[in-house]
C-alpha cells in the first residue's frame, strides 16, 4: 500500500557546498540518499514529493571547521509498504520448482509451490512455467499475476514477502505471450 | 464417631505391658517398610510404631484400633512438638479413616463369628458411612500419603494369609491368574484362596495368597498351566511386602500407538499397534513388510533350503497379485477377532499391503518413538484416504517430552469438546495447561490436558525451528496442515516440513547453522582434491560446496574433514574490459550459462569469480564465472556510504603482509583503467578526477611516520601520495604523505 508521509532526517553537509546553492545541494543529497531506500518501519521510499522545512544547521562541537554540518530536514515522501493480506499485482520474474518470484515495484514476492493451486503443475524447460492440465492458464516469466500477500518479513533494509494465488480471483491477469 | 472403638478397648490394654513386645516387633517391621512417610519428624515415628502392634490374642480384629491408639499416643507427643499442634485433630480423623479404609477384610469370617451379627453390622456401618465422604472431601493427608504408622499397621502378620509361590508355564502367568479368578467366581465360597498375583518381571511363577498350603493345592488342581508336582514355596513374612513393591510406571499400550520393533528383521522399523492382548502380553502391530517374494516362492516349492538371511529385504508394500504371479499360495482368511479379511502368505498375515504381526510386548519399544516424516508418509500412502490422521498424530505427541508449551504460545484444542478453540498459554502445569481464550462465556483461564493441545500457527507467521532435523532454521509459515507446518526458510528459500511442536514464533532471522567448526557459511574453501568452492549450506553431517568450475554449476557434498582450509586471499583480476575487479565490486555476466546475472563479487580465486545474485534461488545465490566473461557494472556493492568503503580499503592496508588492493589499483593506472574507474567511482562528491575521488574529502588520521597523529582532510590524491589539509594550522598546510600505510580512517 502507498503512503504519503512526512519524515525527518538529519542530513550532513560539507561546508564546501555552502553558499548560494546550499538548499539545492541539500535537497539533491537527500534525494540521492533516501529515494530507493527501504526501512523496515516505513517501507520503501518511492519518491520525495517535497521539502517541508529545513532546520538550522548545527555545527558539531569540538571538531575542526571541516566537519560536517547537520541539518534536520522534514520532507514529504511517497512510501510503499506491503502488508499481510494485501492484494497486489505483480509480474513474474523467475519460475522454478519451488514456486515463482514476482516483483511489485521494489518488493519481491515469492509464491511457493504449495500455495499454487494443485491444478497447476510445474513444467521445466527453456521457459519454465506453471500451467494447468489443459494448458489454458500459464504462469511464466513476464506474466502479470494478482496475488495475495500472506506474510512479510522485514529485515533492517529489506522487505521480503510471501504470497499466494490459491484464492478466488487470483492468478494470471494478463499473459503477454498469449496476447502477442 | 471413630473414637468410640478405641475408647472401649483402651480399658483392655495397658500400654506398659505391651511396650516391650511392641518394640521388638517394631524393629522387625521397620526395615520392611518402604512406604513414604508423612512430614513428621522421625522420633515421632519410632515412638508411634513402638506402640505399633498389640498382639493380644483377640487383637487381630481390633488391629485398626491399634492404629487409632497409636495415633493417640503420637498425638500426645505431637502436642509437645512445635508445628504439629494444629494438625492434631484433623490428622487423627484422617488416620483413623485411613486405617479403616486400608484394613481389608482379612478375616471377615472369623471376625464375624466372634463379634456377632449386630456388632458386626455396627462395625460395618461406621466403617462405611461417613468417613469415606469426609475422606474424599478433605484434602486429608498433608502430602497425600499414608503415614508410616499406617503402613506398619498394614504389614502382614502371622495371622494374615500367607503368600505361596507356585510354578507355572512361562508366559502364562497372567493367564493362570485370570483362570484362577474365574474359578473363584464359579466356585464361590468353596474356594479358599484369597488372591493370585502374577508379576510381569517374574516369569514362571505366580503368588497365591492363602492360609494353608492345602488350600492352594486344592485351588490349582486341574489347572493345566501350573506344575502341580513342583514344590509350593512359602514366602517369608518379611518379604511379602516386597513382592508387591511398585516398579516404575509402565507405558500403556493403546491402539494406534506408534512403536518401534526391537528384534528380528524388522528391528528399528516403525510399527503401529492394532490390537493389545494384555493377558498374554502380546500386541498385534502393523508393519511395512520386508518380504522377499522370490525366496518365499522358492521355499514353497521346496527347492531352496532356507538359510539364514544375510541381507534384509527393503520395506515394500505387499502386492498380492505379484505374489500370486510367483505361484505363492495366498489364502484368504477371516480373523476371528476382528472380522477382517487377511491374506495369509506363508504363515504371515497381510492386509492392504501391510504385515500384521503378533509380537510380545517385550519386543517393541514404546518410549521415544518419533516417527520421521518419511515413515509416516509411507504408512499414510497405503491408507489412501488418510486414515492416519489427527488422532494418530496426537498419540505420537503423547509420548513426547512434556512441557514443550511455553507461556504465550498460541495453541488450538484438537480433541474433546473444545475442539478447534484457539487460545494463548498462560501457565503450564504437570498435566494441564491453562489457556486463555477470546471466547466470552468461558472460564478464563481454562485447564486443558496437554495431549489435547497443539501449537497453532498461521501462514505468514515468522517462526524458528528449535528441535528436530531442521534445528535452527528460521522462516515463514506457508501452509499449516494440522500438526505439520510447511516453512519457507529465510536463507535458502526452501520448503521444509516440521512438526508444530518443534517450532516457536520468532522474529529472528538466522542463516541456520552458519558456523561448523571454523568454516562459516559462504566461505571460500579448498577441498581435499584440490578443487575449491564456496560453502552454500552447512549441516551437522555434511557441507554443501558450490565448486569453482565456471560454466557449469557443480555441487559437492563434503564432510568436514574433506575441507583443507579456508581460502582468504585478496586477489584482483581483470574483467572483460580490463577493469580491475576486487571483492565487493558489482559485475555482470555477459556470456555463458549465467549470462545476465549481476551481483557483487564475493570471492576471487584463480581467475574464477563467485558472485552473489540475490535473485538467484539456487545455491544460495552464488554464481561461479570466469573473470573474462563478465564486466564491471555500476558502483561497488558496499552500499551508499562510499567513505566507509574507502576506509575499508585503507583499513586493509593496515595489515602488513598482503599488499593492499587500493594502492595496487593506483599503480596500475593505465588509460583503460582510468576510464573504467572513472565510471565506476562516480560519486556524489563531484567526480572526474580519476579514481581517487573517493579519498578526497575523507577525514583521516595519519598513523605512521613523522606526521603521526595528525588529522586532516584529503585534498588531493596522487599516485602514491596524498595531500592532507591539516586542521591544526591556521594556514592550510599541505602534507605530502606516502599513501596507504599511513592513513587510517577517522571518524
């Protein structure tokens, strides 16, 4: 699910970049640092939408003039965090015997073989896939699937999910191979 | 009410006279007694029992009163003692009651004749009217056990019936006992013997309790299984109590329990109990047959002489058709007891592919029988509809160690009225577990028997395995199947099956066993046959190594001893474009079977790179490639903070012996490198100055040399030297320092 939140961060800036472009430098540094990162609590930071406020810079005591100055920055950002029970669309990146991996943006979801309906069987080959007995439905690489997240594991900097397609209205939405 | 007897009889006795004789008796009785004592101090005991038995001629009937009297005595003593005073009254009543209860009808006939009908009735009345109720209500004994005094009173005397030891056929002791009982019921009052005891651990003999040997002889007359010609032995009085001493508790064998065979060709095999025959101490078990059909066929034809089987045939379900093909005679028989049809082949009974065998209780082990999944599966397979279900599983757990429930565990009731109710464990007792449930209207906490509970997990829970084959693995529950959980391990992304018992909820994410001896997971090691590889999985038994053969993935499973040593060299190689690659650089594979894979380099050895591709599920994500078939791509893997990276490189330089990578890199400054490096070392600090940008702006402290201790920021980096802006001087001083060995990361 996406969230739009105000977060705060202490940015360290070298005095070299002070001057006219102080704010710009700060913002670009912030963007570079934060965008694309992931925290366990908030999820993935998709983008920074705006800067709310920049506090006064603090020169740390006791060190030389070439120390880094700390600016507390409040910024608005778009966050993405998967939740248990959430239904997402994802596209398949890897299919193997144990199940398949799918990605929904920055988060990777694994759907285990046990959570794939029994009607679908694994077929190895050049393009390994899961397919029904009559061949009508196929899950292979680059497929879009709708899946439900049954569990998330949050590391310090990474979120990993396990999903299922063993429910109503889940599984393949769109198969580019077939459509072509 | 209980007292009046004692009072009336008190007049009959004078304690002083009896004390001497009593003391003698007391000495005899003391060693015999093995009963547990109440929490009274010893002096009391000895005093009490000193008054023990009054062996007056008429005393036998009034033996109970002895007890009461004793207690009186003891009571007096107690009044003097501390701590027991309060319990005085209550105890008296209890002991009294106990005395009465425990005193069997040793000589009802004699008693009755002596006392007369009315008095006898009165006696009976008192005996059974109140006390029992009281007895049951109160928490009588202090610790629930009869006193030493009581026990002494109950020991057999010369007046009591004696125990006679009688020889019988081996294995038939119980049968004989039951037969004698039946005979007693049939004969009624004629039968003079009191009881028969058949002990498990004593073969060939039974005990008969009777007054006279003649009674015994008469009773066993006509019994087939008793050797009447054998001498009947009398058990001495002192040893009578030992006959019935209690052993360790026996495991009850119930139907559907899992057991293991101890003897024969099925030794160690899992079996399920189908029928229990207590009398003959035999059980019928269900096994997966290990039958060599060929041998059977030959045997039936009579062509082959059956010699001792040197090999044990593998377990396999019996296929009757196969047997028929080989011309083995298959009879269809109907078992009298159960009414089922069995196939009889060569004397062995088969049904549904299983072998049903009658074995003695001794040849099966019931303790610590933990069936593995495979074994259970095989049993299940034959019963297609999964007759092996919950109930069987729970008998499995019945034998399990108790106390695997912890406070806070989520559990679900699996048996009984409250089936399928969820709750949380609050407290764990000996037998019962107190759980708290969300349901309204129930007493909270609720006491449930441990056997009826099972740990409950939902898919999506993060758990850790604490016992069993997959110990120390962590992962996410993917599927729950009654007692069995399917877990997706964190590290290897594999499915493992575990019992719910073995698992606890945990937020911990571990790699499972990461260290085995000196080798850690993901170490580069040299194997005994001079090949090398990366450890991708550590087990207690074996270590899985991805071999360093680029182009094809080869796994080797080795034992601990086969690993020579860990390879820990810092080597550099060049990639396709002649860029230098070191550990932690991100490369991309451009050709070969692993084409397209990308990831940081974990190990380099002999021109072979091991990179770790996160998206790769197999082999823990490791891919083995030749350095010439990949290109350097993107920045270093060490993360956003480049400073740390450079410091780590500088840090490397601290070690005296190996030549650190960074300066080497600088030394090899050729044009190709520069362009490559420039691209690689792009950093936000404003690049474009060749590969040294990383160091510029870094805050360092000089470690060696004349400028030791100086701190400063790096202004410029040249081939081998670095210019440092020193902080102390007001005027910006520049120090030209030789690189690497002299710099140290400063924070």
